[in-house]
C-alpha cells in the first residue's frame, strides 16, 4: 500500500499545506520542465536511459520592477518569461535526447532559427490565416461580413477551429504523442503533490492527466477572450478605407497589438480558476480548457512519470521534500558529469554546466 504524507502527529497533510506555491511545468523532448518559486529545472531521459537534470534560477525581474506584479501587466510578463524558459528547456532537451545519437550538442544558431520559424508559423497559422480566409470569403460574397463586429466574431470562431484542427493533426505524429505523454506525467506529478501524496510512480499514476492550471487552458482562454476583445476593438477602431490588402493588414495589426491585452486577461482568468476552483461558475469557465487537454495530454508510462518526478524534485525546497519523494528512482545526471548522479538536488552545480543558459 502506498504511503501518505503526514505530519508529526500522524494527521494527513492537506493539499498545498507543505508548499503553497503553485508549481507549473511543460513537456519537452523526452522530458519535463518544472518551475518552482525560485528555480526551474528540466529532466530529460537520455538514449542511455539515464536522466539528465539541469536547474536554473528564475529571474527576479518582477522583484526589481514591481509594476510587473500588477494585474494584467503580470500576465504579459508571465507569458514572455514562460516562453523564454520554455525555449531554453526545449534546447536542453533537444541536446540531451539526441546527445548520444548525434554526438554533438544542438548548435545555438540552429535552435534560434527553429524558434524563429516556430514564431512565424504561429503568426501565420493563428493570426494571418484566419483573417485572410474570412476576408477572402467576404470579398467574394460580396462584402456580407464587412469589417465590423460580425467579421471579428466569425474570424475568431474560425481561429478556434483552426487551433483545434492543428492540435488534432499534430497529435497523430508519434513524436508529438510522446511529448503529450510527458505532458500527462507533468500534470499527474503536480496533482499528486498538491493532494499531499508521496511521489512514488504508482501513486502519481492514479491522478488525472488533466489539470486546471495547464498552459492549454491558457491557450483556449486566449482564443475565447480574443473573440470578445477583438470584436469590441473592431467596433471602437473601424477599419480604414482601402482594398483587400489594406483591410487584411488592419485586422492582423489589430490582433498583434491587442495580443498582450488578451494574454493579460487570460492569465488573470487562470489565477481565478486556481484560487476559486470550487466555485461552480469558475468550474464552468475552466471546462473548455480541460476538454482540450484530452488532446494535449496522454497517459504516460512509468519511465515518463519517473522523469517528471525528478524534474519536480529539483524545484521543491529541501524542507518540503522530506518524506514526500522516494530515493530509489533511477540514477540521474546533473550537468554533463555522470559522477554527480548520486544526489541530483543536493549536489553542487557542475562548473560550466549550462553556462550558455544562465540568467533565466
């Protein structure tokens, strides 16, 4: 029978009692990135079956500039910071998961180019394509949609369907399905921790792959809020006179300019969901994101759960780990030196490990 975390008097630990920080994470290539209050860490299963772990400090930028802790503004910063850490974690995972197959680290220029292409693809698929498609239909109908509220409503609905179709298609790719399995392992690990469990693979596996604070929820919240924000903006700031190209540039520019506003509102909505998860209205608002996670998370294997636990272990303060995380999981690597495998969290960082990625 699996042990439960308990206090000195034998009573059951309540969810979040030992560590009230809301932990988060991200699936990467053959691994998981976890983020704590002060550090973030990525754990990757290498081709040799060992687990590589790197841990880095979280930026103190909001502490130095308190305005970035204010509502709405903090959401914009959180999105940028999450993207930055996510790209670094993906770079680490790509290097480690391919290290023994390729023999060399993934060049920084190649990784930067990949991220640029990904950004262009995002803008092209989710901003340019829906606007161009709806504007093209409007041009041949003729002009039934116009450029007002109806156009923005239809365009936002088209964007949501494009997003759902995109996720459904990429989920059919074997490598993406493995990333979605690690995504499920990340959710299970965080949920087990928040319910006071000892993080043993069998115990963690009992929890759902769905989690209310998932980044998928953020994305669908962005899509839904975009429908409202872009429609209102389109009414308040009418399209200029001109042809198809002028109108298309207006719609694309409007969406790019207002994206930080939409992101800020979505972030605040997720915070509301995390703090008032028992409220029926909040539960209803969170449902679309949970449904979407049926696509973006898959049931993980035990090996994948072990990786998620190791990533999580690296970001939990030492005083909260006692009795909560087993010490019999597979050996790990910290930095490039396998001799550090005995204790991934207590070991001092290996000199030079991840120097290119410091300052997160």
